[in-house]
C-alpha cells in the first residue's frame, strides 16, 4: 500500500475544494453530486470521505474558498479609493464575468441556493462576504470604512442581482445593455456617496 506525505493529502484536498467551487458555480449546489465533484478533481468517489465528512461540509468550505479567491484576485488587487471600486464594478458587470460563471463570483452564481443551505454554509458565506464588503468599504470611505459597510453590502447586492438577471436573459443585446446600465447605476451610487 502506497503512503502519501501529509502535503500530498492537503494538496489533494485543496484540489477538490477548488474544482468543487468552480463546478458549484457552473451547475449549482443541487446540480453537483459528489461523483461529479470527485471526477472533476480526478479522484474516485471513495476518496471523498477521506477528506470530507459530507457534501455539505465541502460546499461550505468551497464557498469560503471561492470568496477568499475573489477577494485576493479582484478586490485586494484593485487600486485604492474610488478608482479601485470602479475597477471592481467594471470587472463584475463584464460580459466575460457573465459568460464564465465557473471562474467568477459565487454571489451571482449561488446566492439563491446558499439562502437554503445549512447554517454552516450560510456562516461561511457571510464571513467571506464580510471580507469583500470590507474591501469595498475601505475604498468607499478610506478614513472610516465601518461607516460604509452597509452601502458596500448594497453595492454587492446590486452587482450580483444585475449579473444574475443578465445571465438569465436569452436576448444577448438586452443582457449587454443591462450590464452597461448596471455599471452606470453602480458608479452613480458611488459618486453620490463620495459627495455626501
């Protein structure tokens, strides 16, 4: 019997989490069974329980991981201040983000399902969203980020809802126009906040 180093087990676990996060965003939580999630990671179903006690646990961890990745790759990389928020808004409401849910934000892809999940998944989501919101708030009100937390949450809701609606429309021109109008609306909200 082959023994693997502890690092190998951790790398395998992380691969399962990352591939599960992408699959969940593409097919939804209910549309992603353990067999599919493990196949995506290049593993057998039997290996699943070596790493996770249940699918619910994997879902909570994968959602937290996806939000962490979104924060690290998009929010934390954006410029400081209003210019950074504009970068985030334009990325979020881009046709590329709309057309590639597996590579994007779990908010727009999974929000309706997360609301029906167990408390552990909803808590993992809440914790991850608060990190994103803090990144928004630090750009919206650099001298007093807590004062901008609620407005930042509203901004995220506006972005996620606009992206969800754009993804649902079959009329590509209308979907593109919706994204453009969403950008204008989000930037107007940010501009109004800067002048208050």
